[in-house]
């Protein structure tokens, strides 16, 4: 984010440092470089800011569904770590805008209703109506607010950012990336690393599929809307098995193929999982004991 001068050059550029989805620090570059430290609650919402000396410079309090209380500072990174839209008062949650006054999203959930449990039946609600226990990281899927990562329970950045040793660690990390430089415009998730390898971002298993998020230990979930969902799913399956080799037709539109590395690929005209009975391709590990990817084909 940067404000513009009359000459079209950034007057001030603010960079953010995150741990998981919790913002830890902000670096303002424009003249002198200033580092401040954010302190978040268990939801990932910044509740305070301190300077390099440890003095508090801002305090923010929220209502349950994310409204900023009167007298509080409204930060750029706000409720559950998402960007506040200063013009509308809405919260930008990647896939959709969220209205903290109504406690509802402004557009429908792109994920379909769970046909078995009825989960997601209300396509506009937020966090299953449990804003203290759940969050919605990207506007598509509710999840528990306190994830466990690497055996560490993330309960917010307060202790981390107020500990002088932790601040030193952040500063060393910032120094390592080199003068807080801008990424190049052509940088992308697939930009090779210095050792020639690609980034850790997952590669879509079929062309034009989007998503790739994993919930818990389950498979990565991808979406590929199409005017011909069943046909599109079968065409993507056939691309993996030119000539139809190593493919077993199970009937009822279900086919199973084995790739050279042993992975199994299954195409179904409909699926009974949370896809809402959409045509689905599932990719399993060798032996078929674990689902790695699921590509869903909703009607466009």
C-alpha cells in the first residue's frame, strides 16, 4: 500500500510482516524507515500497536462481529487480520466483502451447501454465527480461530511483539530481506528461487483450476467452473491418460486411472462429499490410501 505524490511516486510505503495470519509488524518506508509492532487477539485482529521503544501508540476494540468501538483507532489491517475499506467501512476478505455492522457478507458464498449436514445453507452468514470461535480466512470457508501450527498454539502476537528479544528477531529477519525492497512487478508464486526450484505454492492439478486450500489434513480443494461440468471433468481426466491406457471404467460415469508414479485419478459425474454432488476429479496417493487433491466442477 502506498500513498501517491503529485509526481506519481510513492510518498510512503507500508509493508506488513505476518506469522501465519497474524500481523506482527509494520515497516513504513519514505524518508526514514519506521518499524512498529502489532498485537493481535486470538482471532488475528490487531488490538494495539507499539513503537520500537515499547510504548503503545494505538488501541483498537471490536464488537463481536468486527465493528470498531467508538474511541478506538481503526487500523488498515483490522478485524481478523483483513484489510479495512476506509471508504465503505466494509472488510475485504479476499473472495467477498464483509459488513461488520450487519455481521454478514455482501455476496453469496462461492462454496456450496453441504448436502449432508446443511452447513453453509445461509450463503451470507459469517463464521457460522460464532464470531468468537471461528474465522473466515478468505471469504469461502469457516475454520476454528486458533489453529495449531507445528505444535505451537497461536493465541495472538502480543507476547511475541512485546518481548525485546522477539523484536530483535523480527528486525534481523527484515534485514535479511535487504533494505525492505519492493518485489518486482513480474514476481509470482511460481518465480524460481535462487536454487532454481519453484516456490511452495501448490500447482493446479488441471489447467485453470483455482483454489488449492487444504482444510486440516484433508485434500487440497480446487474449483473449475464450466458450461459443461461433466464434460470438462472427463476432458481433464483424459488429458492425464492419452490413449486411455491404465484406465478402468467402473460404470455409471466413474473411471479410475493410474499415473506412471502410481497415483490414482478418479473422475465421477457427481460426488457425495461437500462439493454438493458436483462432477469431481480426485487424485489419490499411490495405493489409494490418501486423497491429495479434489477438483470440483460447478456450473458456470
